[in-house]
C-alpha cells in the first residue's frame, strides 16, 4: 500500500488525466488500435514505476517471436507482475484474470483497456469457454499472459506447481509458448516498504508447437516450470556471488 501511495503522490498532477484516459480507452466501442491502447498503458506504467522507485530489468526480449499470436507463461509472485510485463514487453498483450479481481478499482479500468478475459475457476463450463475464446484470439494474432500457477506465490522466489490446464489454450491454438522467469516482483506491493527495488523479467527461449505437440499438458507445465526455476536459481546464485 505504501508503494502504491508513493506512485500516486509522485504522479499526482497527471493521475486524474491518466485515469480518464483509461476509462475512455476501456469503453467497448472505443476505436483506438491495440497498439495505441498498449502504448497508453506502457506510458502510465513507466511513470508509475519510476514514481514508486521500482526499476524493471528485462532480459531475453530477443526470444519473443517476431509474429504476434503467442502466450507468455510466467511464474506469479504478486499484484505487481502485470506492471513489470507492461513496461518490459515489446509486444501488446492481454491477460487472463480471475473473476475476483475484475471489479477492483483502477485494475478494472486497466483490464478493460487490455480487453482482458475473466475466468471463474469454480465454473468448469465457463473456464472451458474462456480457453476456447483465448485460443481463437491467439490464432488471430493476440498475445496473452497466463499465470500457470493459478494464484500468486506467497513464498518469495519459490515456485508453486504449474497447472496443466493453463496450457490447453496454447495447445488448441498451436502457438508459441514463451516461459518468463520473474524475480523479486513480490517486493513492490507485497512488502511494506518504499525502498528502491529492482524487478527482474527474463524472457526465455520459446517452445514452438513442434516442440510440444507430442506432450501432455501436464508434461508441458513441468517443462516450463523447470525452465523458469533454472533461470531463477541461476540469477539468484549470480547475485549471491557479487
């Protein structure tokens, strides 16, 4: 909460205008392009992160496919994760959010601009429809971020199990799967401090359909988790040696 207040206070002159823009860009009949909406989110996010004393260190952007229509699968550390991706990712994307957060003030407006999809994990039929709709979106060139852990980890940089079901949209779309290792993203909002913090975002080598077409969804989940865990371990070990 302290960090959020710092972000707002350091951008107090622009915050009302940006909020109004989010509302306008988030309307269902808004005619701004995907690129224009993403550019607005990136501008606001960069200023918010700077105001909140958060630095985003991104590596591996060259791993992102040249053509849109891929899904990013990161580990999930906290509410800040999406802001780290908006600032660092060079391609517009949207997200799948749990229905519990779709009406949270400010997040609601951001998700509307992103054209995010809400999923009800307790409603199997609704969840399957979201997966099918996502697959169709991806085939049309829309990029997504999906948190395969299902919910944020409350144990720092340690991973939870990755759920196989979260990879069904990629399988149906036959699209590239891009693992993303996030480090220290829990610190900005989940730690009660306003000390400067650096969040690392590592975009890893993608898995293309030919790489995973013969694997079950649970096997894909295990593979992606292993790739992310190895990168996190590598970076933490490097930091410990400094």
